[in-house]
């Protein structure tokens, strides 16, 4: 198979690179920026003609779309750009796959939820109620994919972190090594997701072709539940940054332009049942990531 990866220099894209370096399949890693040490093909996924040409020239069977506008706060001031990357670009990729009969694997987010109170894990068929521009544009991207007529897997994930790029784990490792005390919100609950684990699941599903006849929307995060406060406490313990005093606080103490979901735990029953996946517990994966970073 010829498999095109967009956003290949981001967190998830880099993990896919690691996993597929020796694959018998042909992977084309694309992005809009170069990254030192990474072989990258330039591709602007907001340009329909450029995407169609790439798909045709490389006879692409599968697109794994890891590209997105993910700055939640900045999206409130950059709605047009967020719409372009999170809604219009996925539609372009979906249309390209619809024309060839190929598969689009699209990464979405727990931020499509949050507007209504609930305290049970979110299911795939649950109504989307985003609270900000980021979540709204990601939801519209999902809707445009499903309306395109292409074969698709939409995989919603949450609290993504890795050894690459900017993420919560790396930020906390830095802050807790330099500050004597830190306040972290305890009233937002979800599940961290190690990008390597998600990448492994995607590669397994795609390369095994288990997606055939099983197209649709799925949820994937690591197992378990925690608050950002609990997440930080575990990071500190595993990294040995115990001199930093971590204190719980309410999210109201950190005013934001967007209201984040207070509970966005994802129900993963469907993806485990359909694809036979075993999903690691969040602390086990966090330990591996921190060891790799250190």
C-alpha cells in the first residue's frame, strides 16, 4: 500500500515515522515545514489541486491526517485559520479519497464534547457540543468527511503527549524542575494519551486492513481517568521533581477565552471490540515517555 501521512513532523506523525521506518508498505511523510533529520515531502492540505496531484502521482491508498490547528486558546482569535485547517482541509482530503476509493484516517478530539454536563465516558454516537472555536471546527471537519462519501476512520483522542513538540508533559517537566510551587486545575477530568500508543493502533489497523467493512468514528485514549492535577502529580513523581509543591486549584483561577470540557473521558469499548486492541493504562505509558525524554 501507498500511505500518505500529513502533519508528519508533529507529535503523532513522528511516532508513526518511528513505527513504520521498516514497514513493507510505502509511506509518504508530508508537512508544510521541514524538520531536521526528517525526510519530508512538502504538501499544503488546504490546496485541493495539490492534494489531488499528490494522491494521483503516488497512487495513494490511505491518507492518515495528523495535521490540525490545535492551539485551543489562539483558535478563538484565528477562527478563519482554524476553520481552514480543521474543517476545510479534511474535506479536501476526504474528496480526494472519495474519487479514488481510498481510505482517510482522520484524527479528531474530545473537544467536540463539553457543552453539556455529563459524568460517564463519551460514546461515538453522542451529540457533539463543543464550547469553543477549536472544538467547533474539528466537529465540522468530521461532518464534512462523513458527508463526502469516502471511506473513513475518524479517531477522536484526548490529552495527547509525546517526546516530540510542545505538550503538557514536557511543559510540566520544565516547570516542575524550575519552580518551587505550581497550581494545576483539578476540576477538568479526562485521560492522557501517549502518541506512540495511538500511532501503534493506527498503523496496526491500516496495515492489517482491519478497517475494511469497519469504517466509522472511534475513540482512542489510554485507559484510566485523571484530572490535570493528578496527571501533574504523576509526572513529578516519575521524573523525580519532588521538590516542587503541586497544589490543586479550580479552573476559574486561570481565566481562558474558551471553556474547556470539565469531563471528556472517552469510551473506548468500540475500538477495542472491533479491532481487538489492548490499550495501555495511562501511568504505564507515561512512565515510558518520561524515561525516553530523560
